[in-house]
């Protein structure tokens, strides 16, 4: 079993620069993720229907491009893709204040920028996932994923607060300059990495289908049938569908049903980030007592149970807030624990020339079903109270847990070479 030691990895200059680049990108991305809808409201007088459309558009690239980008990542060195995505994202974000100053910033342009930013973010996520095994080696995958999840948690904790300060002091459109600068810093750090990357899987690349769509169908089929990846795959399918209920109705539930203020809502988001950060800190201790399969399973179960506190929220405002805070903090804490383990298993059993396609398949499946879940939750809210819809979502998340106990995943071990010998057609 790998000895989890993330700090030791950071002594390597290239790994340290890579982690710093992902940290900068993670903090900056939270500013634009939360800020673009606010800009749409302030600068373009967006309606509730338009904000819902904006949320759907932000997820659309994941569904449509996940497999295609994964196919590209598996045929191209990953660091140039990360670098290019950071540069393009910088330019897109810098457009926002420029268009605002020129009085050309309307909802259509905000929607277009949102889609393009989401597409570059997807490319960054897939490339990062495929680049990590090369940079840290497969013997340190778990420590590498721990580092990346720590960067994401810091971004989730600090990003919303930075966004609020910038919007209050500079104005909403000009807050995007921070994310643009953060991506420019990330690009500079990626450029400074000295280790040269070979083109991935030169010999293996010629054996698969040449068509990206045929390759995508093959990837979906192989992941769905893989003895280790299939439980993760089907769990992502079910949990993403019900997570779509939360992504669509959580803010409405907090603001309208429970009458919380936007300030309290921001504090809840920060609480989730803090929970995630604590989760990365606890991960090392948890892994001393639990195997990777148990860490994934019990982490997911605990996260789903904490999320069940959302529909239970009631009473005075501070009481409702505490229910939601418990769900945010505890849910994100244990979700982070489970996700570090799941990412490690996925990378460990996937050959280099399939890393991008497999990650893209997971992204496309999760993104597509999350959009479907959001649409279904909106329809259900027409016939039942929003609290009831949230309760149904909580039940669905808990019900997805037994999937992780199926198949060969529960017997997985990084030291068992049998999983590495699985035939990828």
C-alpha cells in the first residue's frame, strides 16, 4: 500500500509548481463560478428563467464534450492542454469588464462566455486527471490526488469570500479580473515545469477506433463492464441524478422556504469549503484504519447521511441555518474523503492511453444525469413542496451507496497486479 505523504511530494520542484498552478486556478474559478450569475443579474437584468438557463449552459459542455475532450487528451501531451486552457480562460474572463465598459455586455454574451469557460474548465479537469500519474508516478497516485483535492478545498473555502470582497469594492464585472489573473499565474507555473512529457501511448493509440465517437462508445462500454470501475460508474450515474435536485433547488429552498438571507447562504458555501478542507486533513488518518474500498464506501455513506439534514431543516432561522451548515460541512468533508479514494482507484486501473477518455466518460455521464435531475426536480416542484423534493433527493443519494459494495471494487488493492492486467480492448 502506498505510504500517504503529500508533503514529501511537494519537495519535488515540478510537482510543487503543478500544485501551486492548480491552487491558483481553483481559487480563481470559484470567483467566476459564483460571480457570473450575479453579473447576469446586475449587468443584464437576467430573470429567474434566464438564470436557470445559465446554470444548464454551464453544465452542457460536460455532457456534450466530455468524451471528445477525453479522446483528445489521450492523443496529446497533457501539460500543453492545461497551459492552453488557462490562457484561453484568461482571455475570456478579461472580456467581461471590457465589454461592460463598452456597454456591450448583455445576457447572450454572458451565456456564451459561460459556456466557453465551462468548456475550458472541463478540459483542465480531464487533462489534470490524466497528467497526474505521469508527474507523480503511479506509486504516488493517492498522495497526488490528496494534494489536488486540498487545492480544490482551499479554493472552495477562500474563493466565495474573495468574490464578495471584490464585488463590493470593484463591482461585479471587474471581479472577473481576479480569476483571469489567477489563470495567468497558473499558466506561468505550468510553463516553469522542467520535466518533458512524451506523447501518450504512441503504440496503443493506433489500435483503437479512429473515430472519436466510436472511441467514446467503446470507453463507455468498457467502463460499465470493468470489474473495478463499474461500481464507481453506476454510483456516479445515480448520485449525479439526485445531486441535480440539489443544484437546481438548494438556493430556492434556503432563500424562499427557510427565509435565509444571501449572506447566510454565502456562509453555508464557505462552510462546505471548510468541511472539504478538513476532509483532506483527515484523509491520512482515515486511511491508516480503512482500505481504499472501505474509504470510498463509508466516505460516500457518511456524506449522503449528512446531506439528509437538508430537508430536516426547520424552526427559527438560526436553527435552519445549523441544519444546512451540518449538511454542508459534514457532507463536503466525507465527500472529499470518498472522492480522493475514487480518483486514485480510477487512475490506478486505467492505462495511460485511456486516462483522458475514462475521465471524460465519467464527466459526461455525471454532467448529463445532473442536468436531467435538475429538470425532473423542477417538474416535481410543481406537484409537491420543495422540501419533499429535497427529501426525495436525499433518499436517492443514500440509496446509491450499496452500488459501491458491488463487484470487485470491495476487494481492490493497489498491490494486486491482477487489476493492472485487465484487457482494454
